[in-house]
């Protein structure tokens, strides 16, 4: 097992499956810049390792990720757009090997948008997801403004992205964001079982098939991520978004 960012991203390999484990339970798995960088590096290393056939993303038993660590996010702003989070978005959008996700507990913001890039997603029946960008004075990211309507249709995507309310794993399954909803204790075993089933298949055939499935979308995803980043940065510096962020930080300090 290798550990990065003070044990917040754990990496293990099991039967050809590279498991990237988000492990920051005291902060509800909130992602810092260094954690994003570690995840991006983990995906790229797995993609380039012939012994790895599948990449599995998981969180804790009660939390996938609560999204960005707001203190870290506000303190490390970079208008160039090349935040570590952007490196992660690019890595997950261009992963050649199948991506499997095991979702327990909450999956907020990037915790939900990253699932749109995964090939198989398994979630707990008590998990809940949220795309709160508009509520924060921001816009969607990670290509979700393109992928969400592609997956679930305009009206469902608009409901989730514009209202920004939390929704259940069952609703995520109905919206084609999740393959299967299971009791919490069965999520990781099921995800690992399916990942190993993929890993047992001819690797080149699987990777070629994934490439062909994603090929029609790839240019549009890249273009959308770039456009989202421009607008995200613009909105982030607006008075409205700044007020929301400061109010959130004040509540945390209180």
C-alpha cells in the first residue's frame, strides 16, 4: 500500500484492480489540492502500468467525498485554470482503463460529477448525492453540463444542476448515473467483484471497447471542461459567490 498527502489517498492493487481510496474521514473526505494531485497521479500511473487493468475509486464506509475543502479551495485560487482539481478532471476524462466507483454516504460536487466519467458505479441505498454549484453562485464543472443531459435528458439534468438539491442513490440510478443500488455493506464488495470481472477479460479488447464508446464524446467533453473553467473562475470572483463562501467559512469557524 502506498500513501500520499498525509494518508489521505491510499493506493492498493488487488488482482489487476488499482484501488484509489479517499481517506480523510475527519473532514468528510473533503478534497484538497494535494489530494486532487494524488488522485490524478494515481489514475495516470495506473493507466501506464500494464499490471493494472481496472481503476476503482472509493471513499469511506460512510462518505465518498463532500467535495472541495473550502478553506484549501479559497486559499489556493489560480486564475490560470490549472488547479490540481483540473489535472484530476483531465486524468479521469482521459483514462484509458475502465473506471469503477463504489459510493457510500455523501457524494457532493465533484463527488457526483466524477461519476459521470466512470464506466460502472455502485452506490449504497442510504447514499445521497448533490450538485450544489448554482446554490454556491457557481456553475457546473468536470464536463457535467454536457454529460448530465447526455446521460439523463435535459429536464432531469436541469433539476439536479439548477436547483442543486440533494438526491438519493435510487434517483441517481433512475437518472442513469448509477448502475446498481445495494445495502451499504455490499457496495465495495460488489464494485470490486465487477472490477475483477473486467480485469479478467482481454485488456486490449476492453480498453479498445471503452475508447470506441467514449470517442464520440471526447472532444465535446474537453471543450466543455475548458468553457466551464472560464465561467467557474468568473463566477467564483463575483460578489455573490464570495459572500456565500465567506458565510460558509464563518459558520464553520463558529
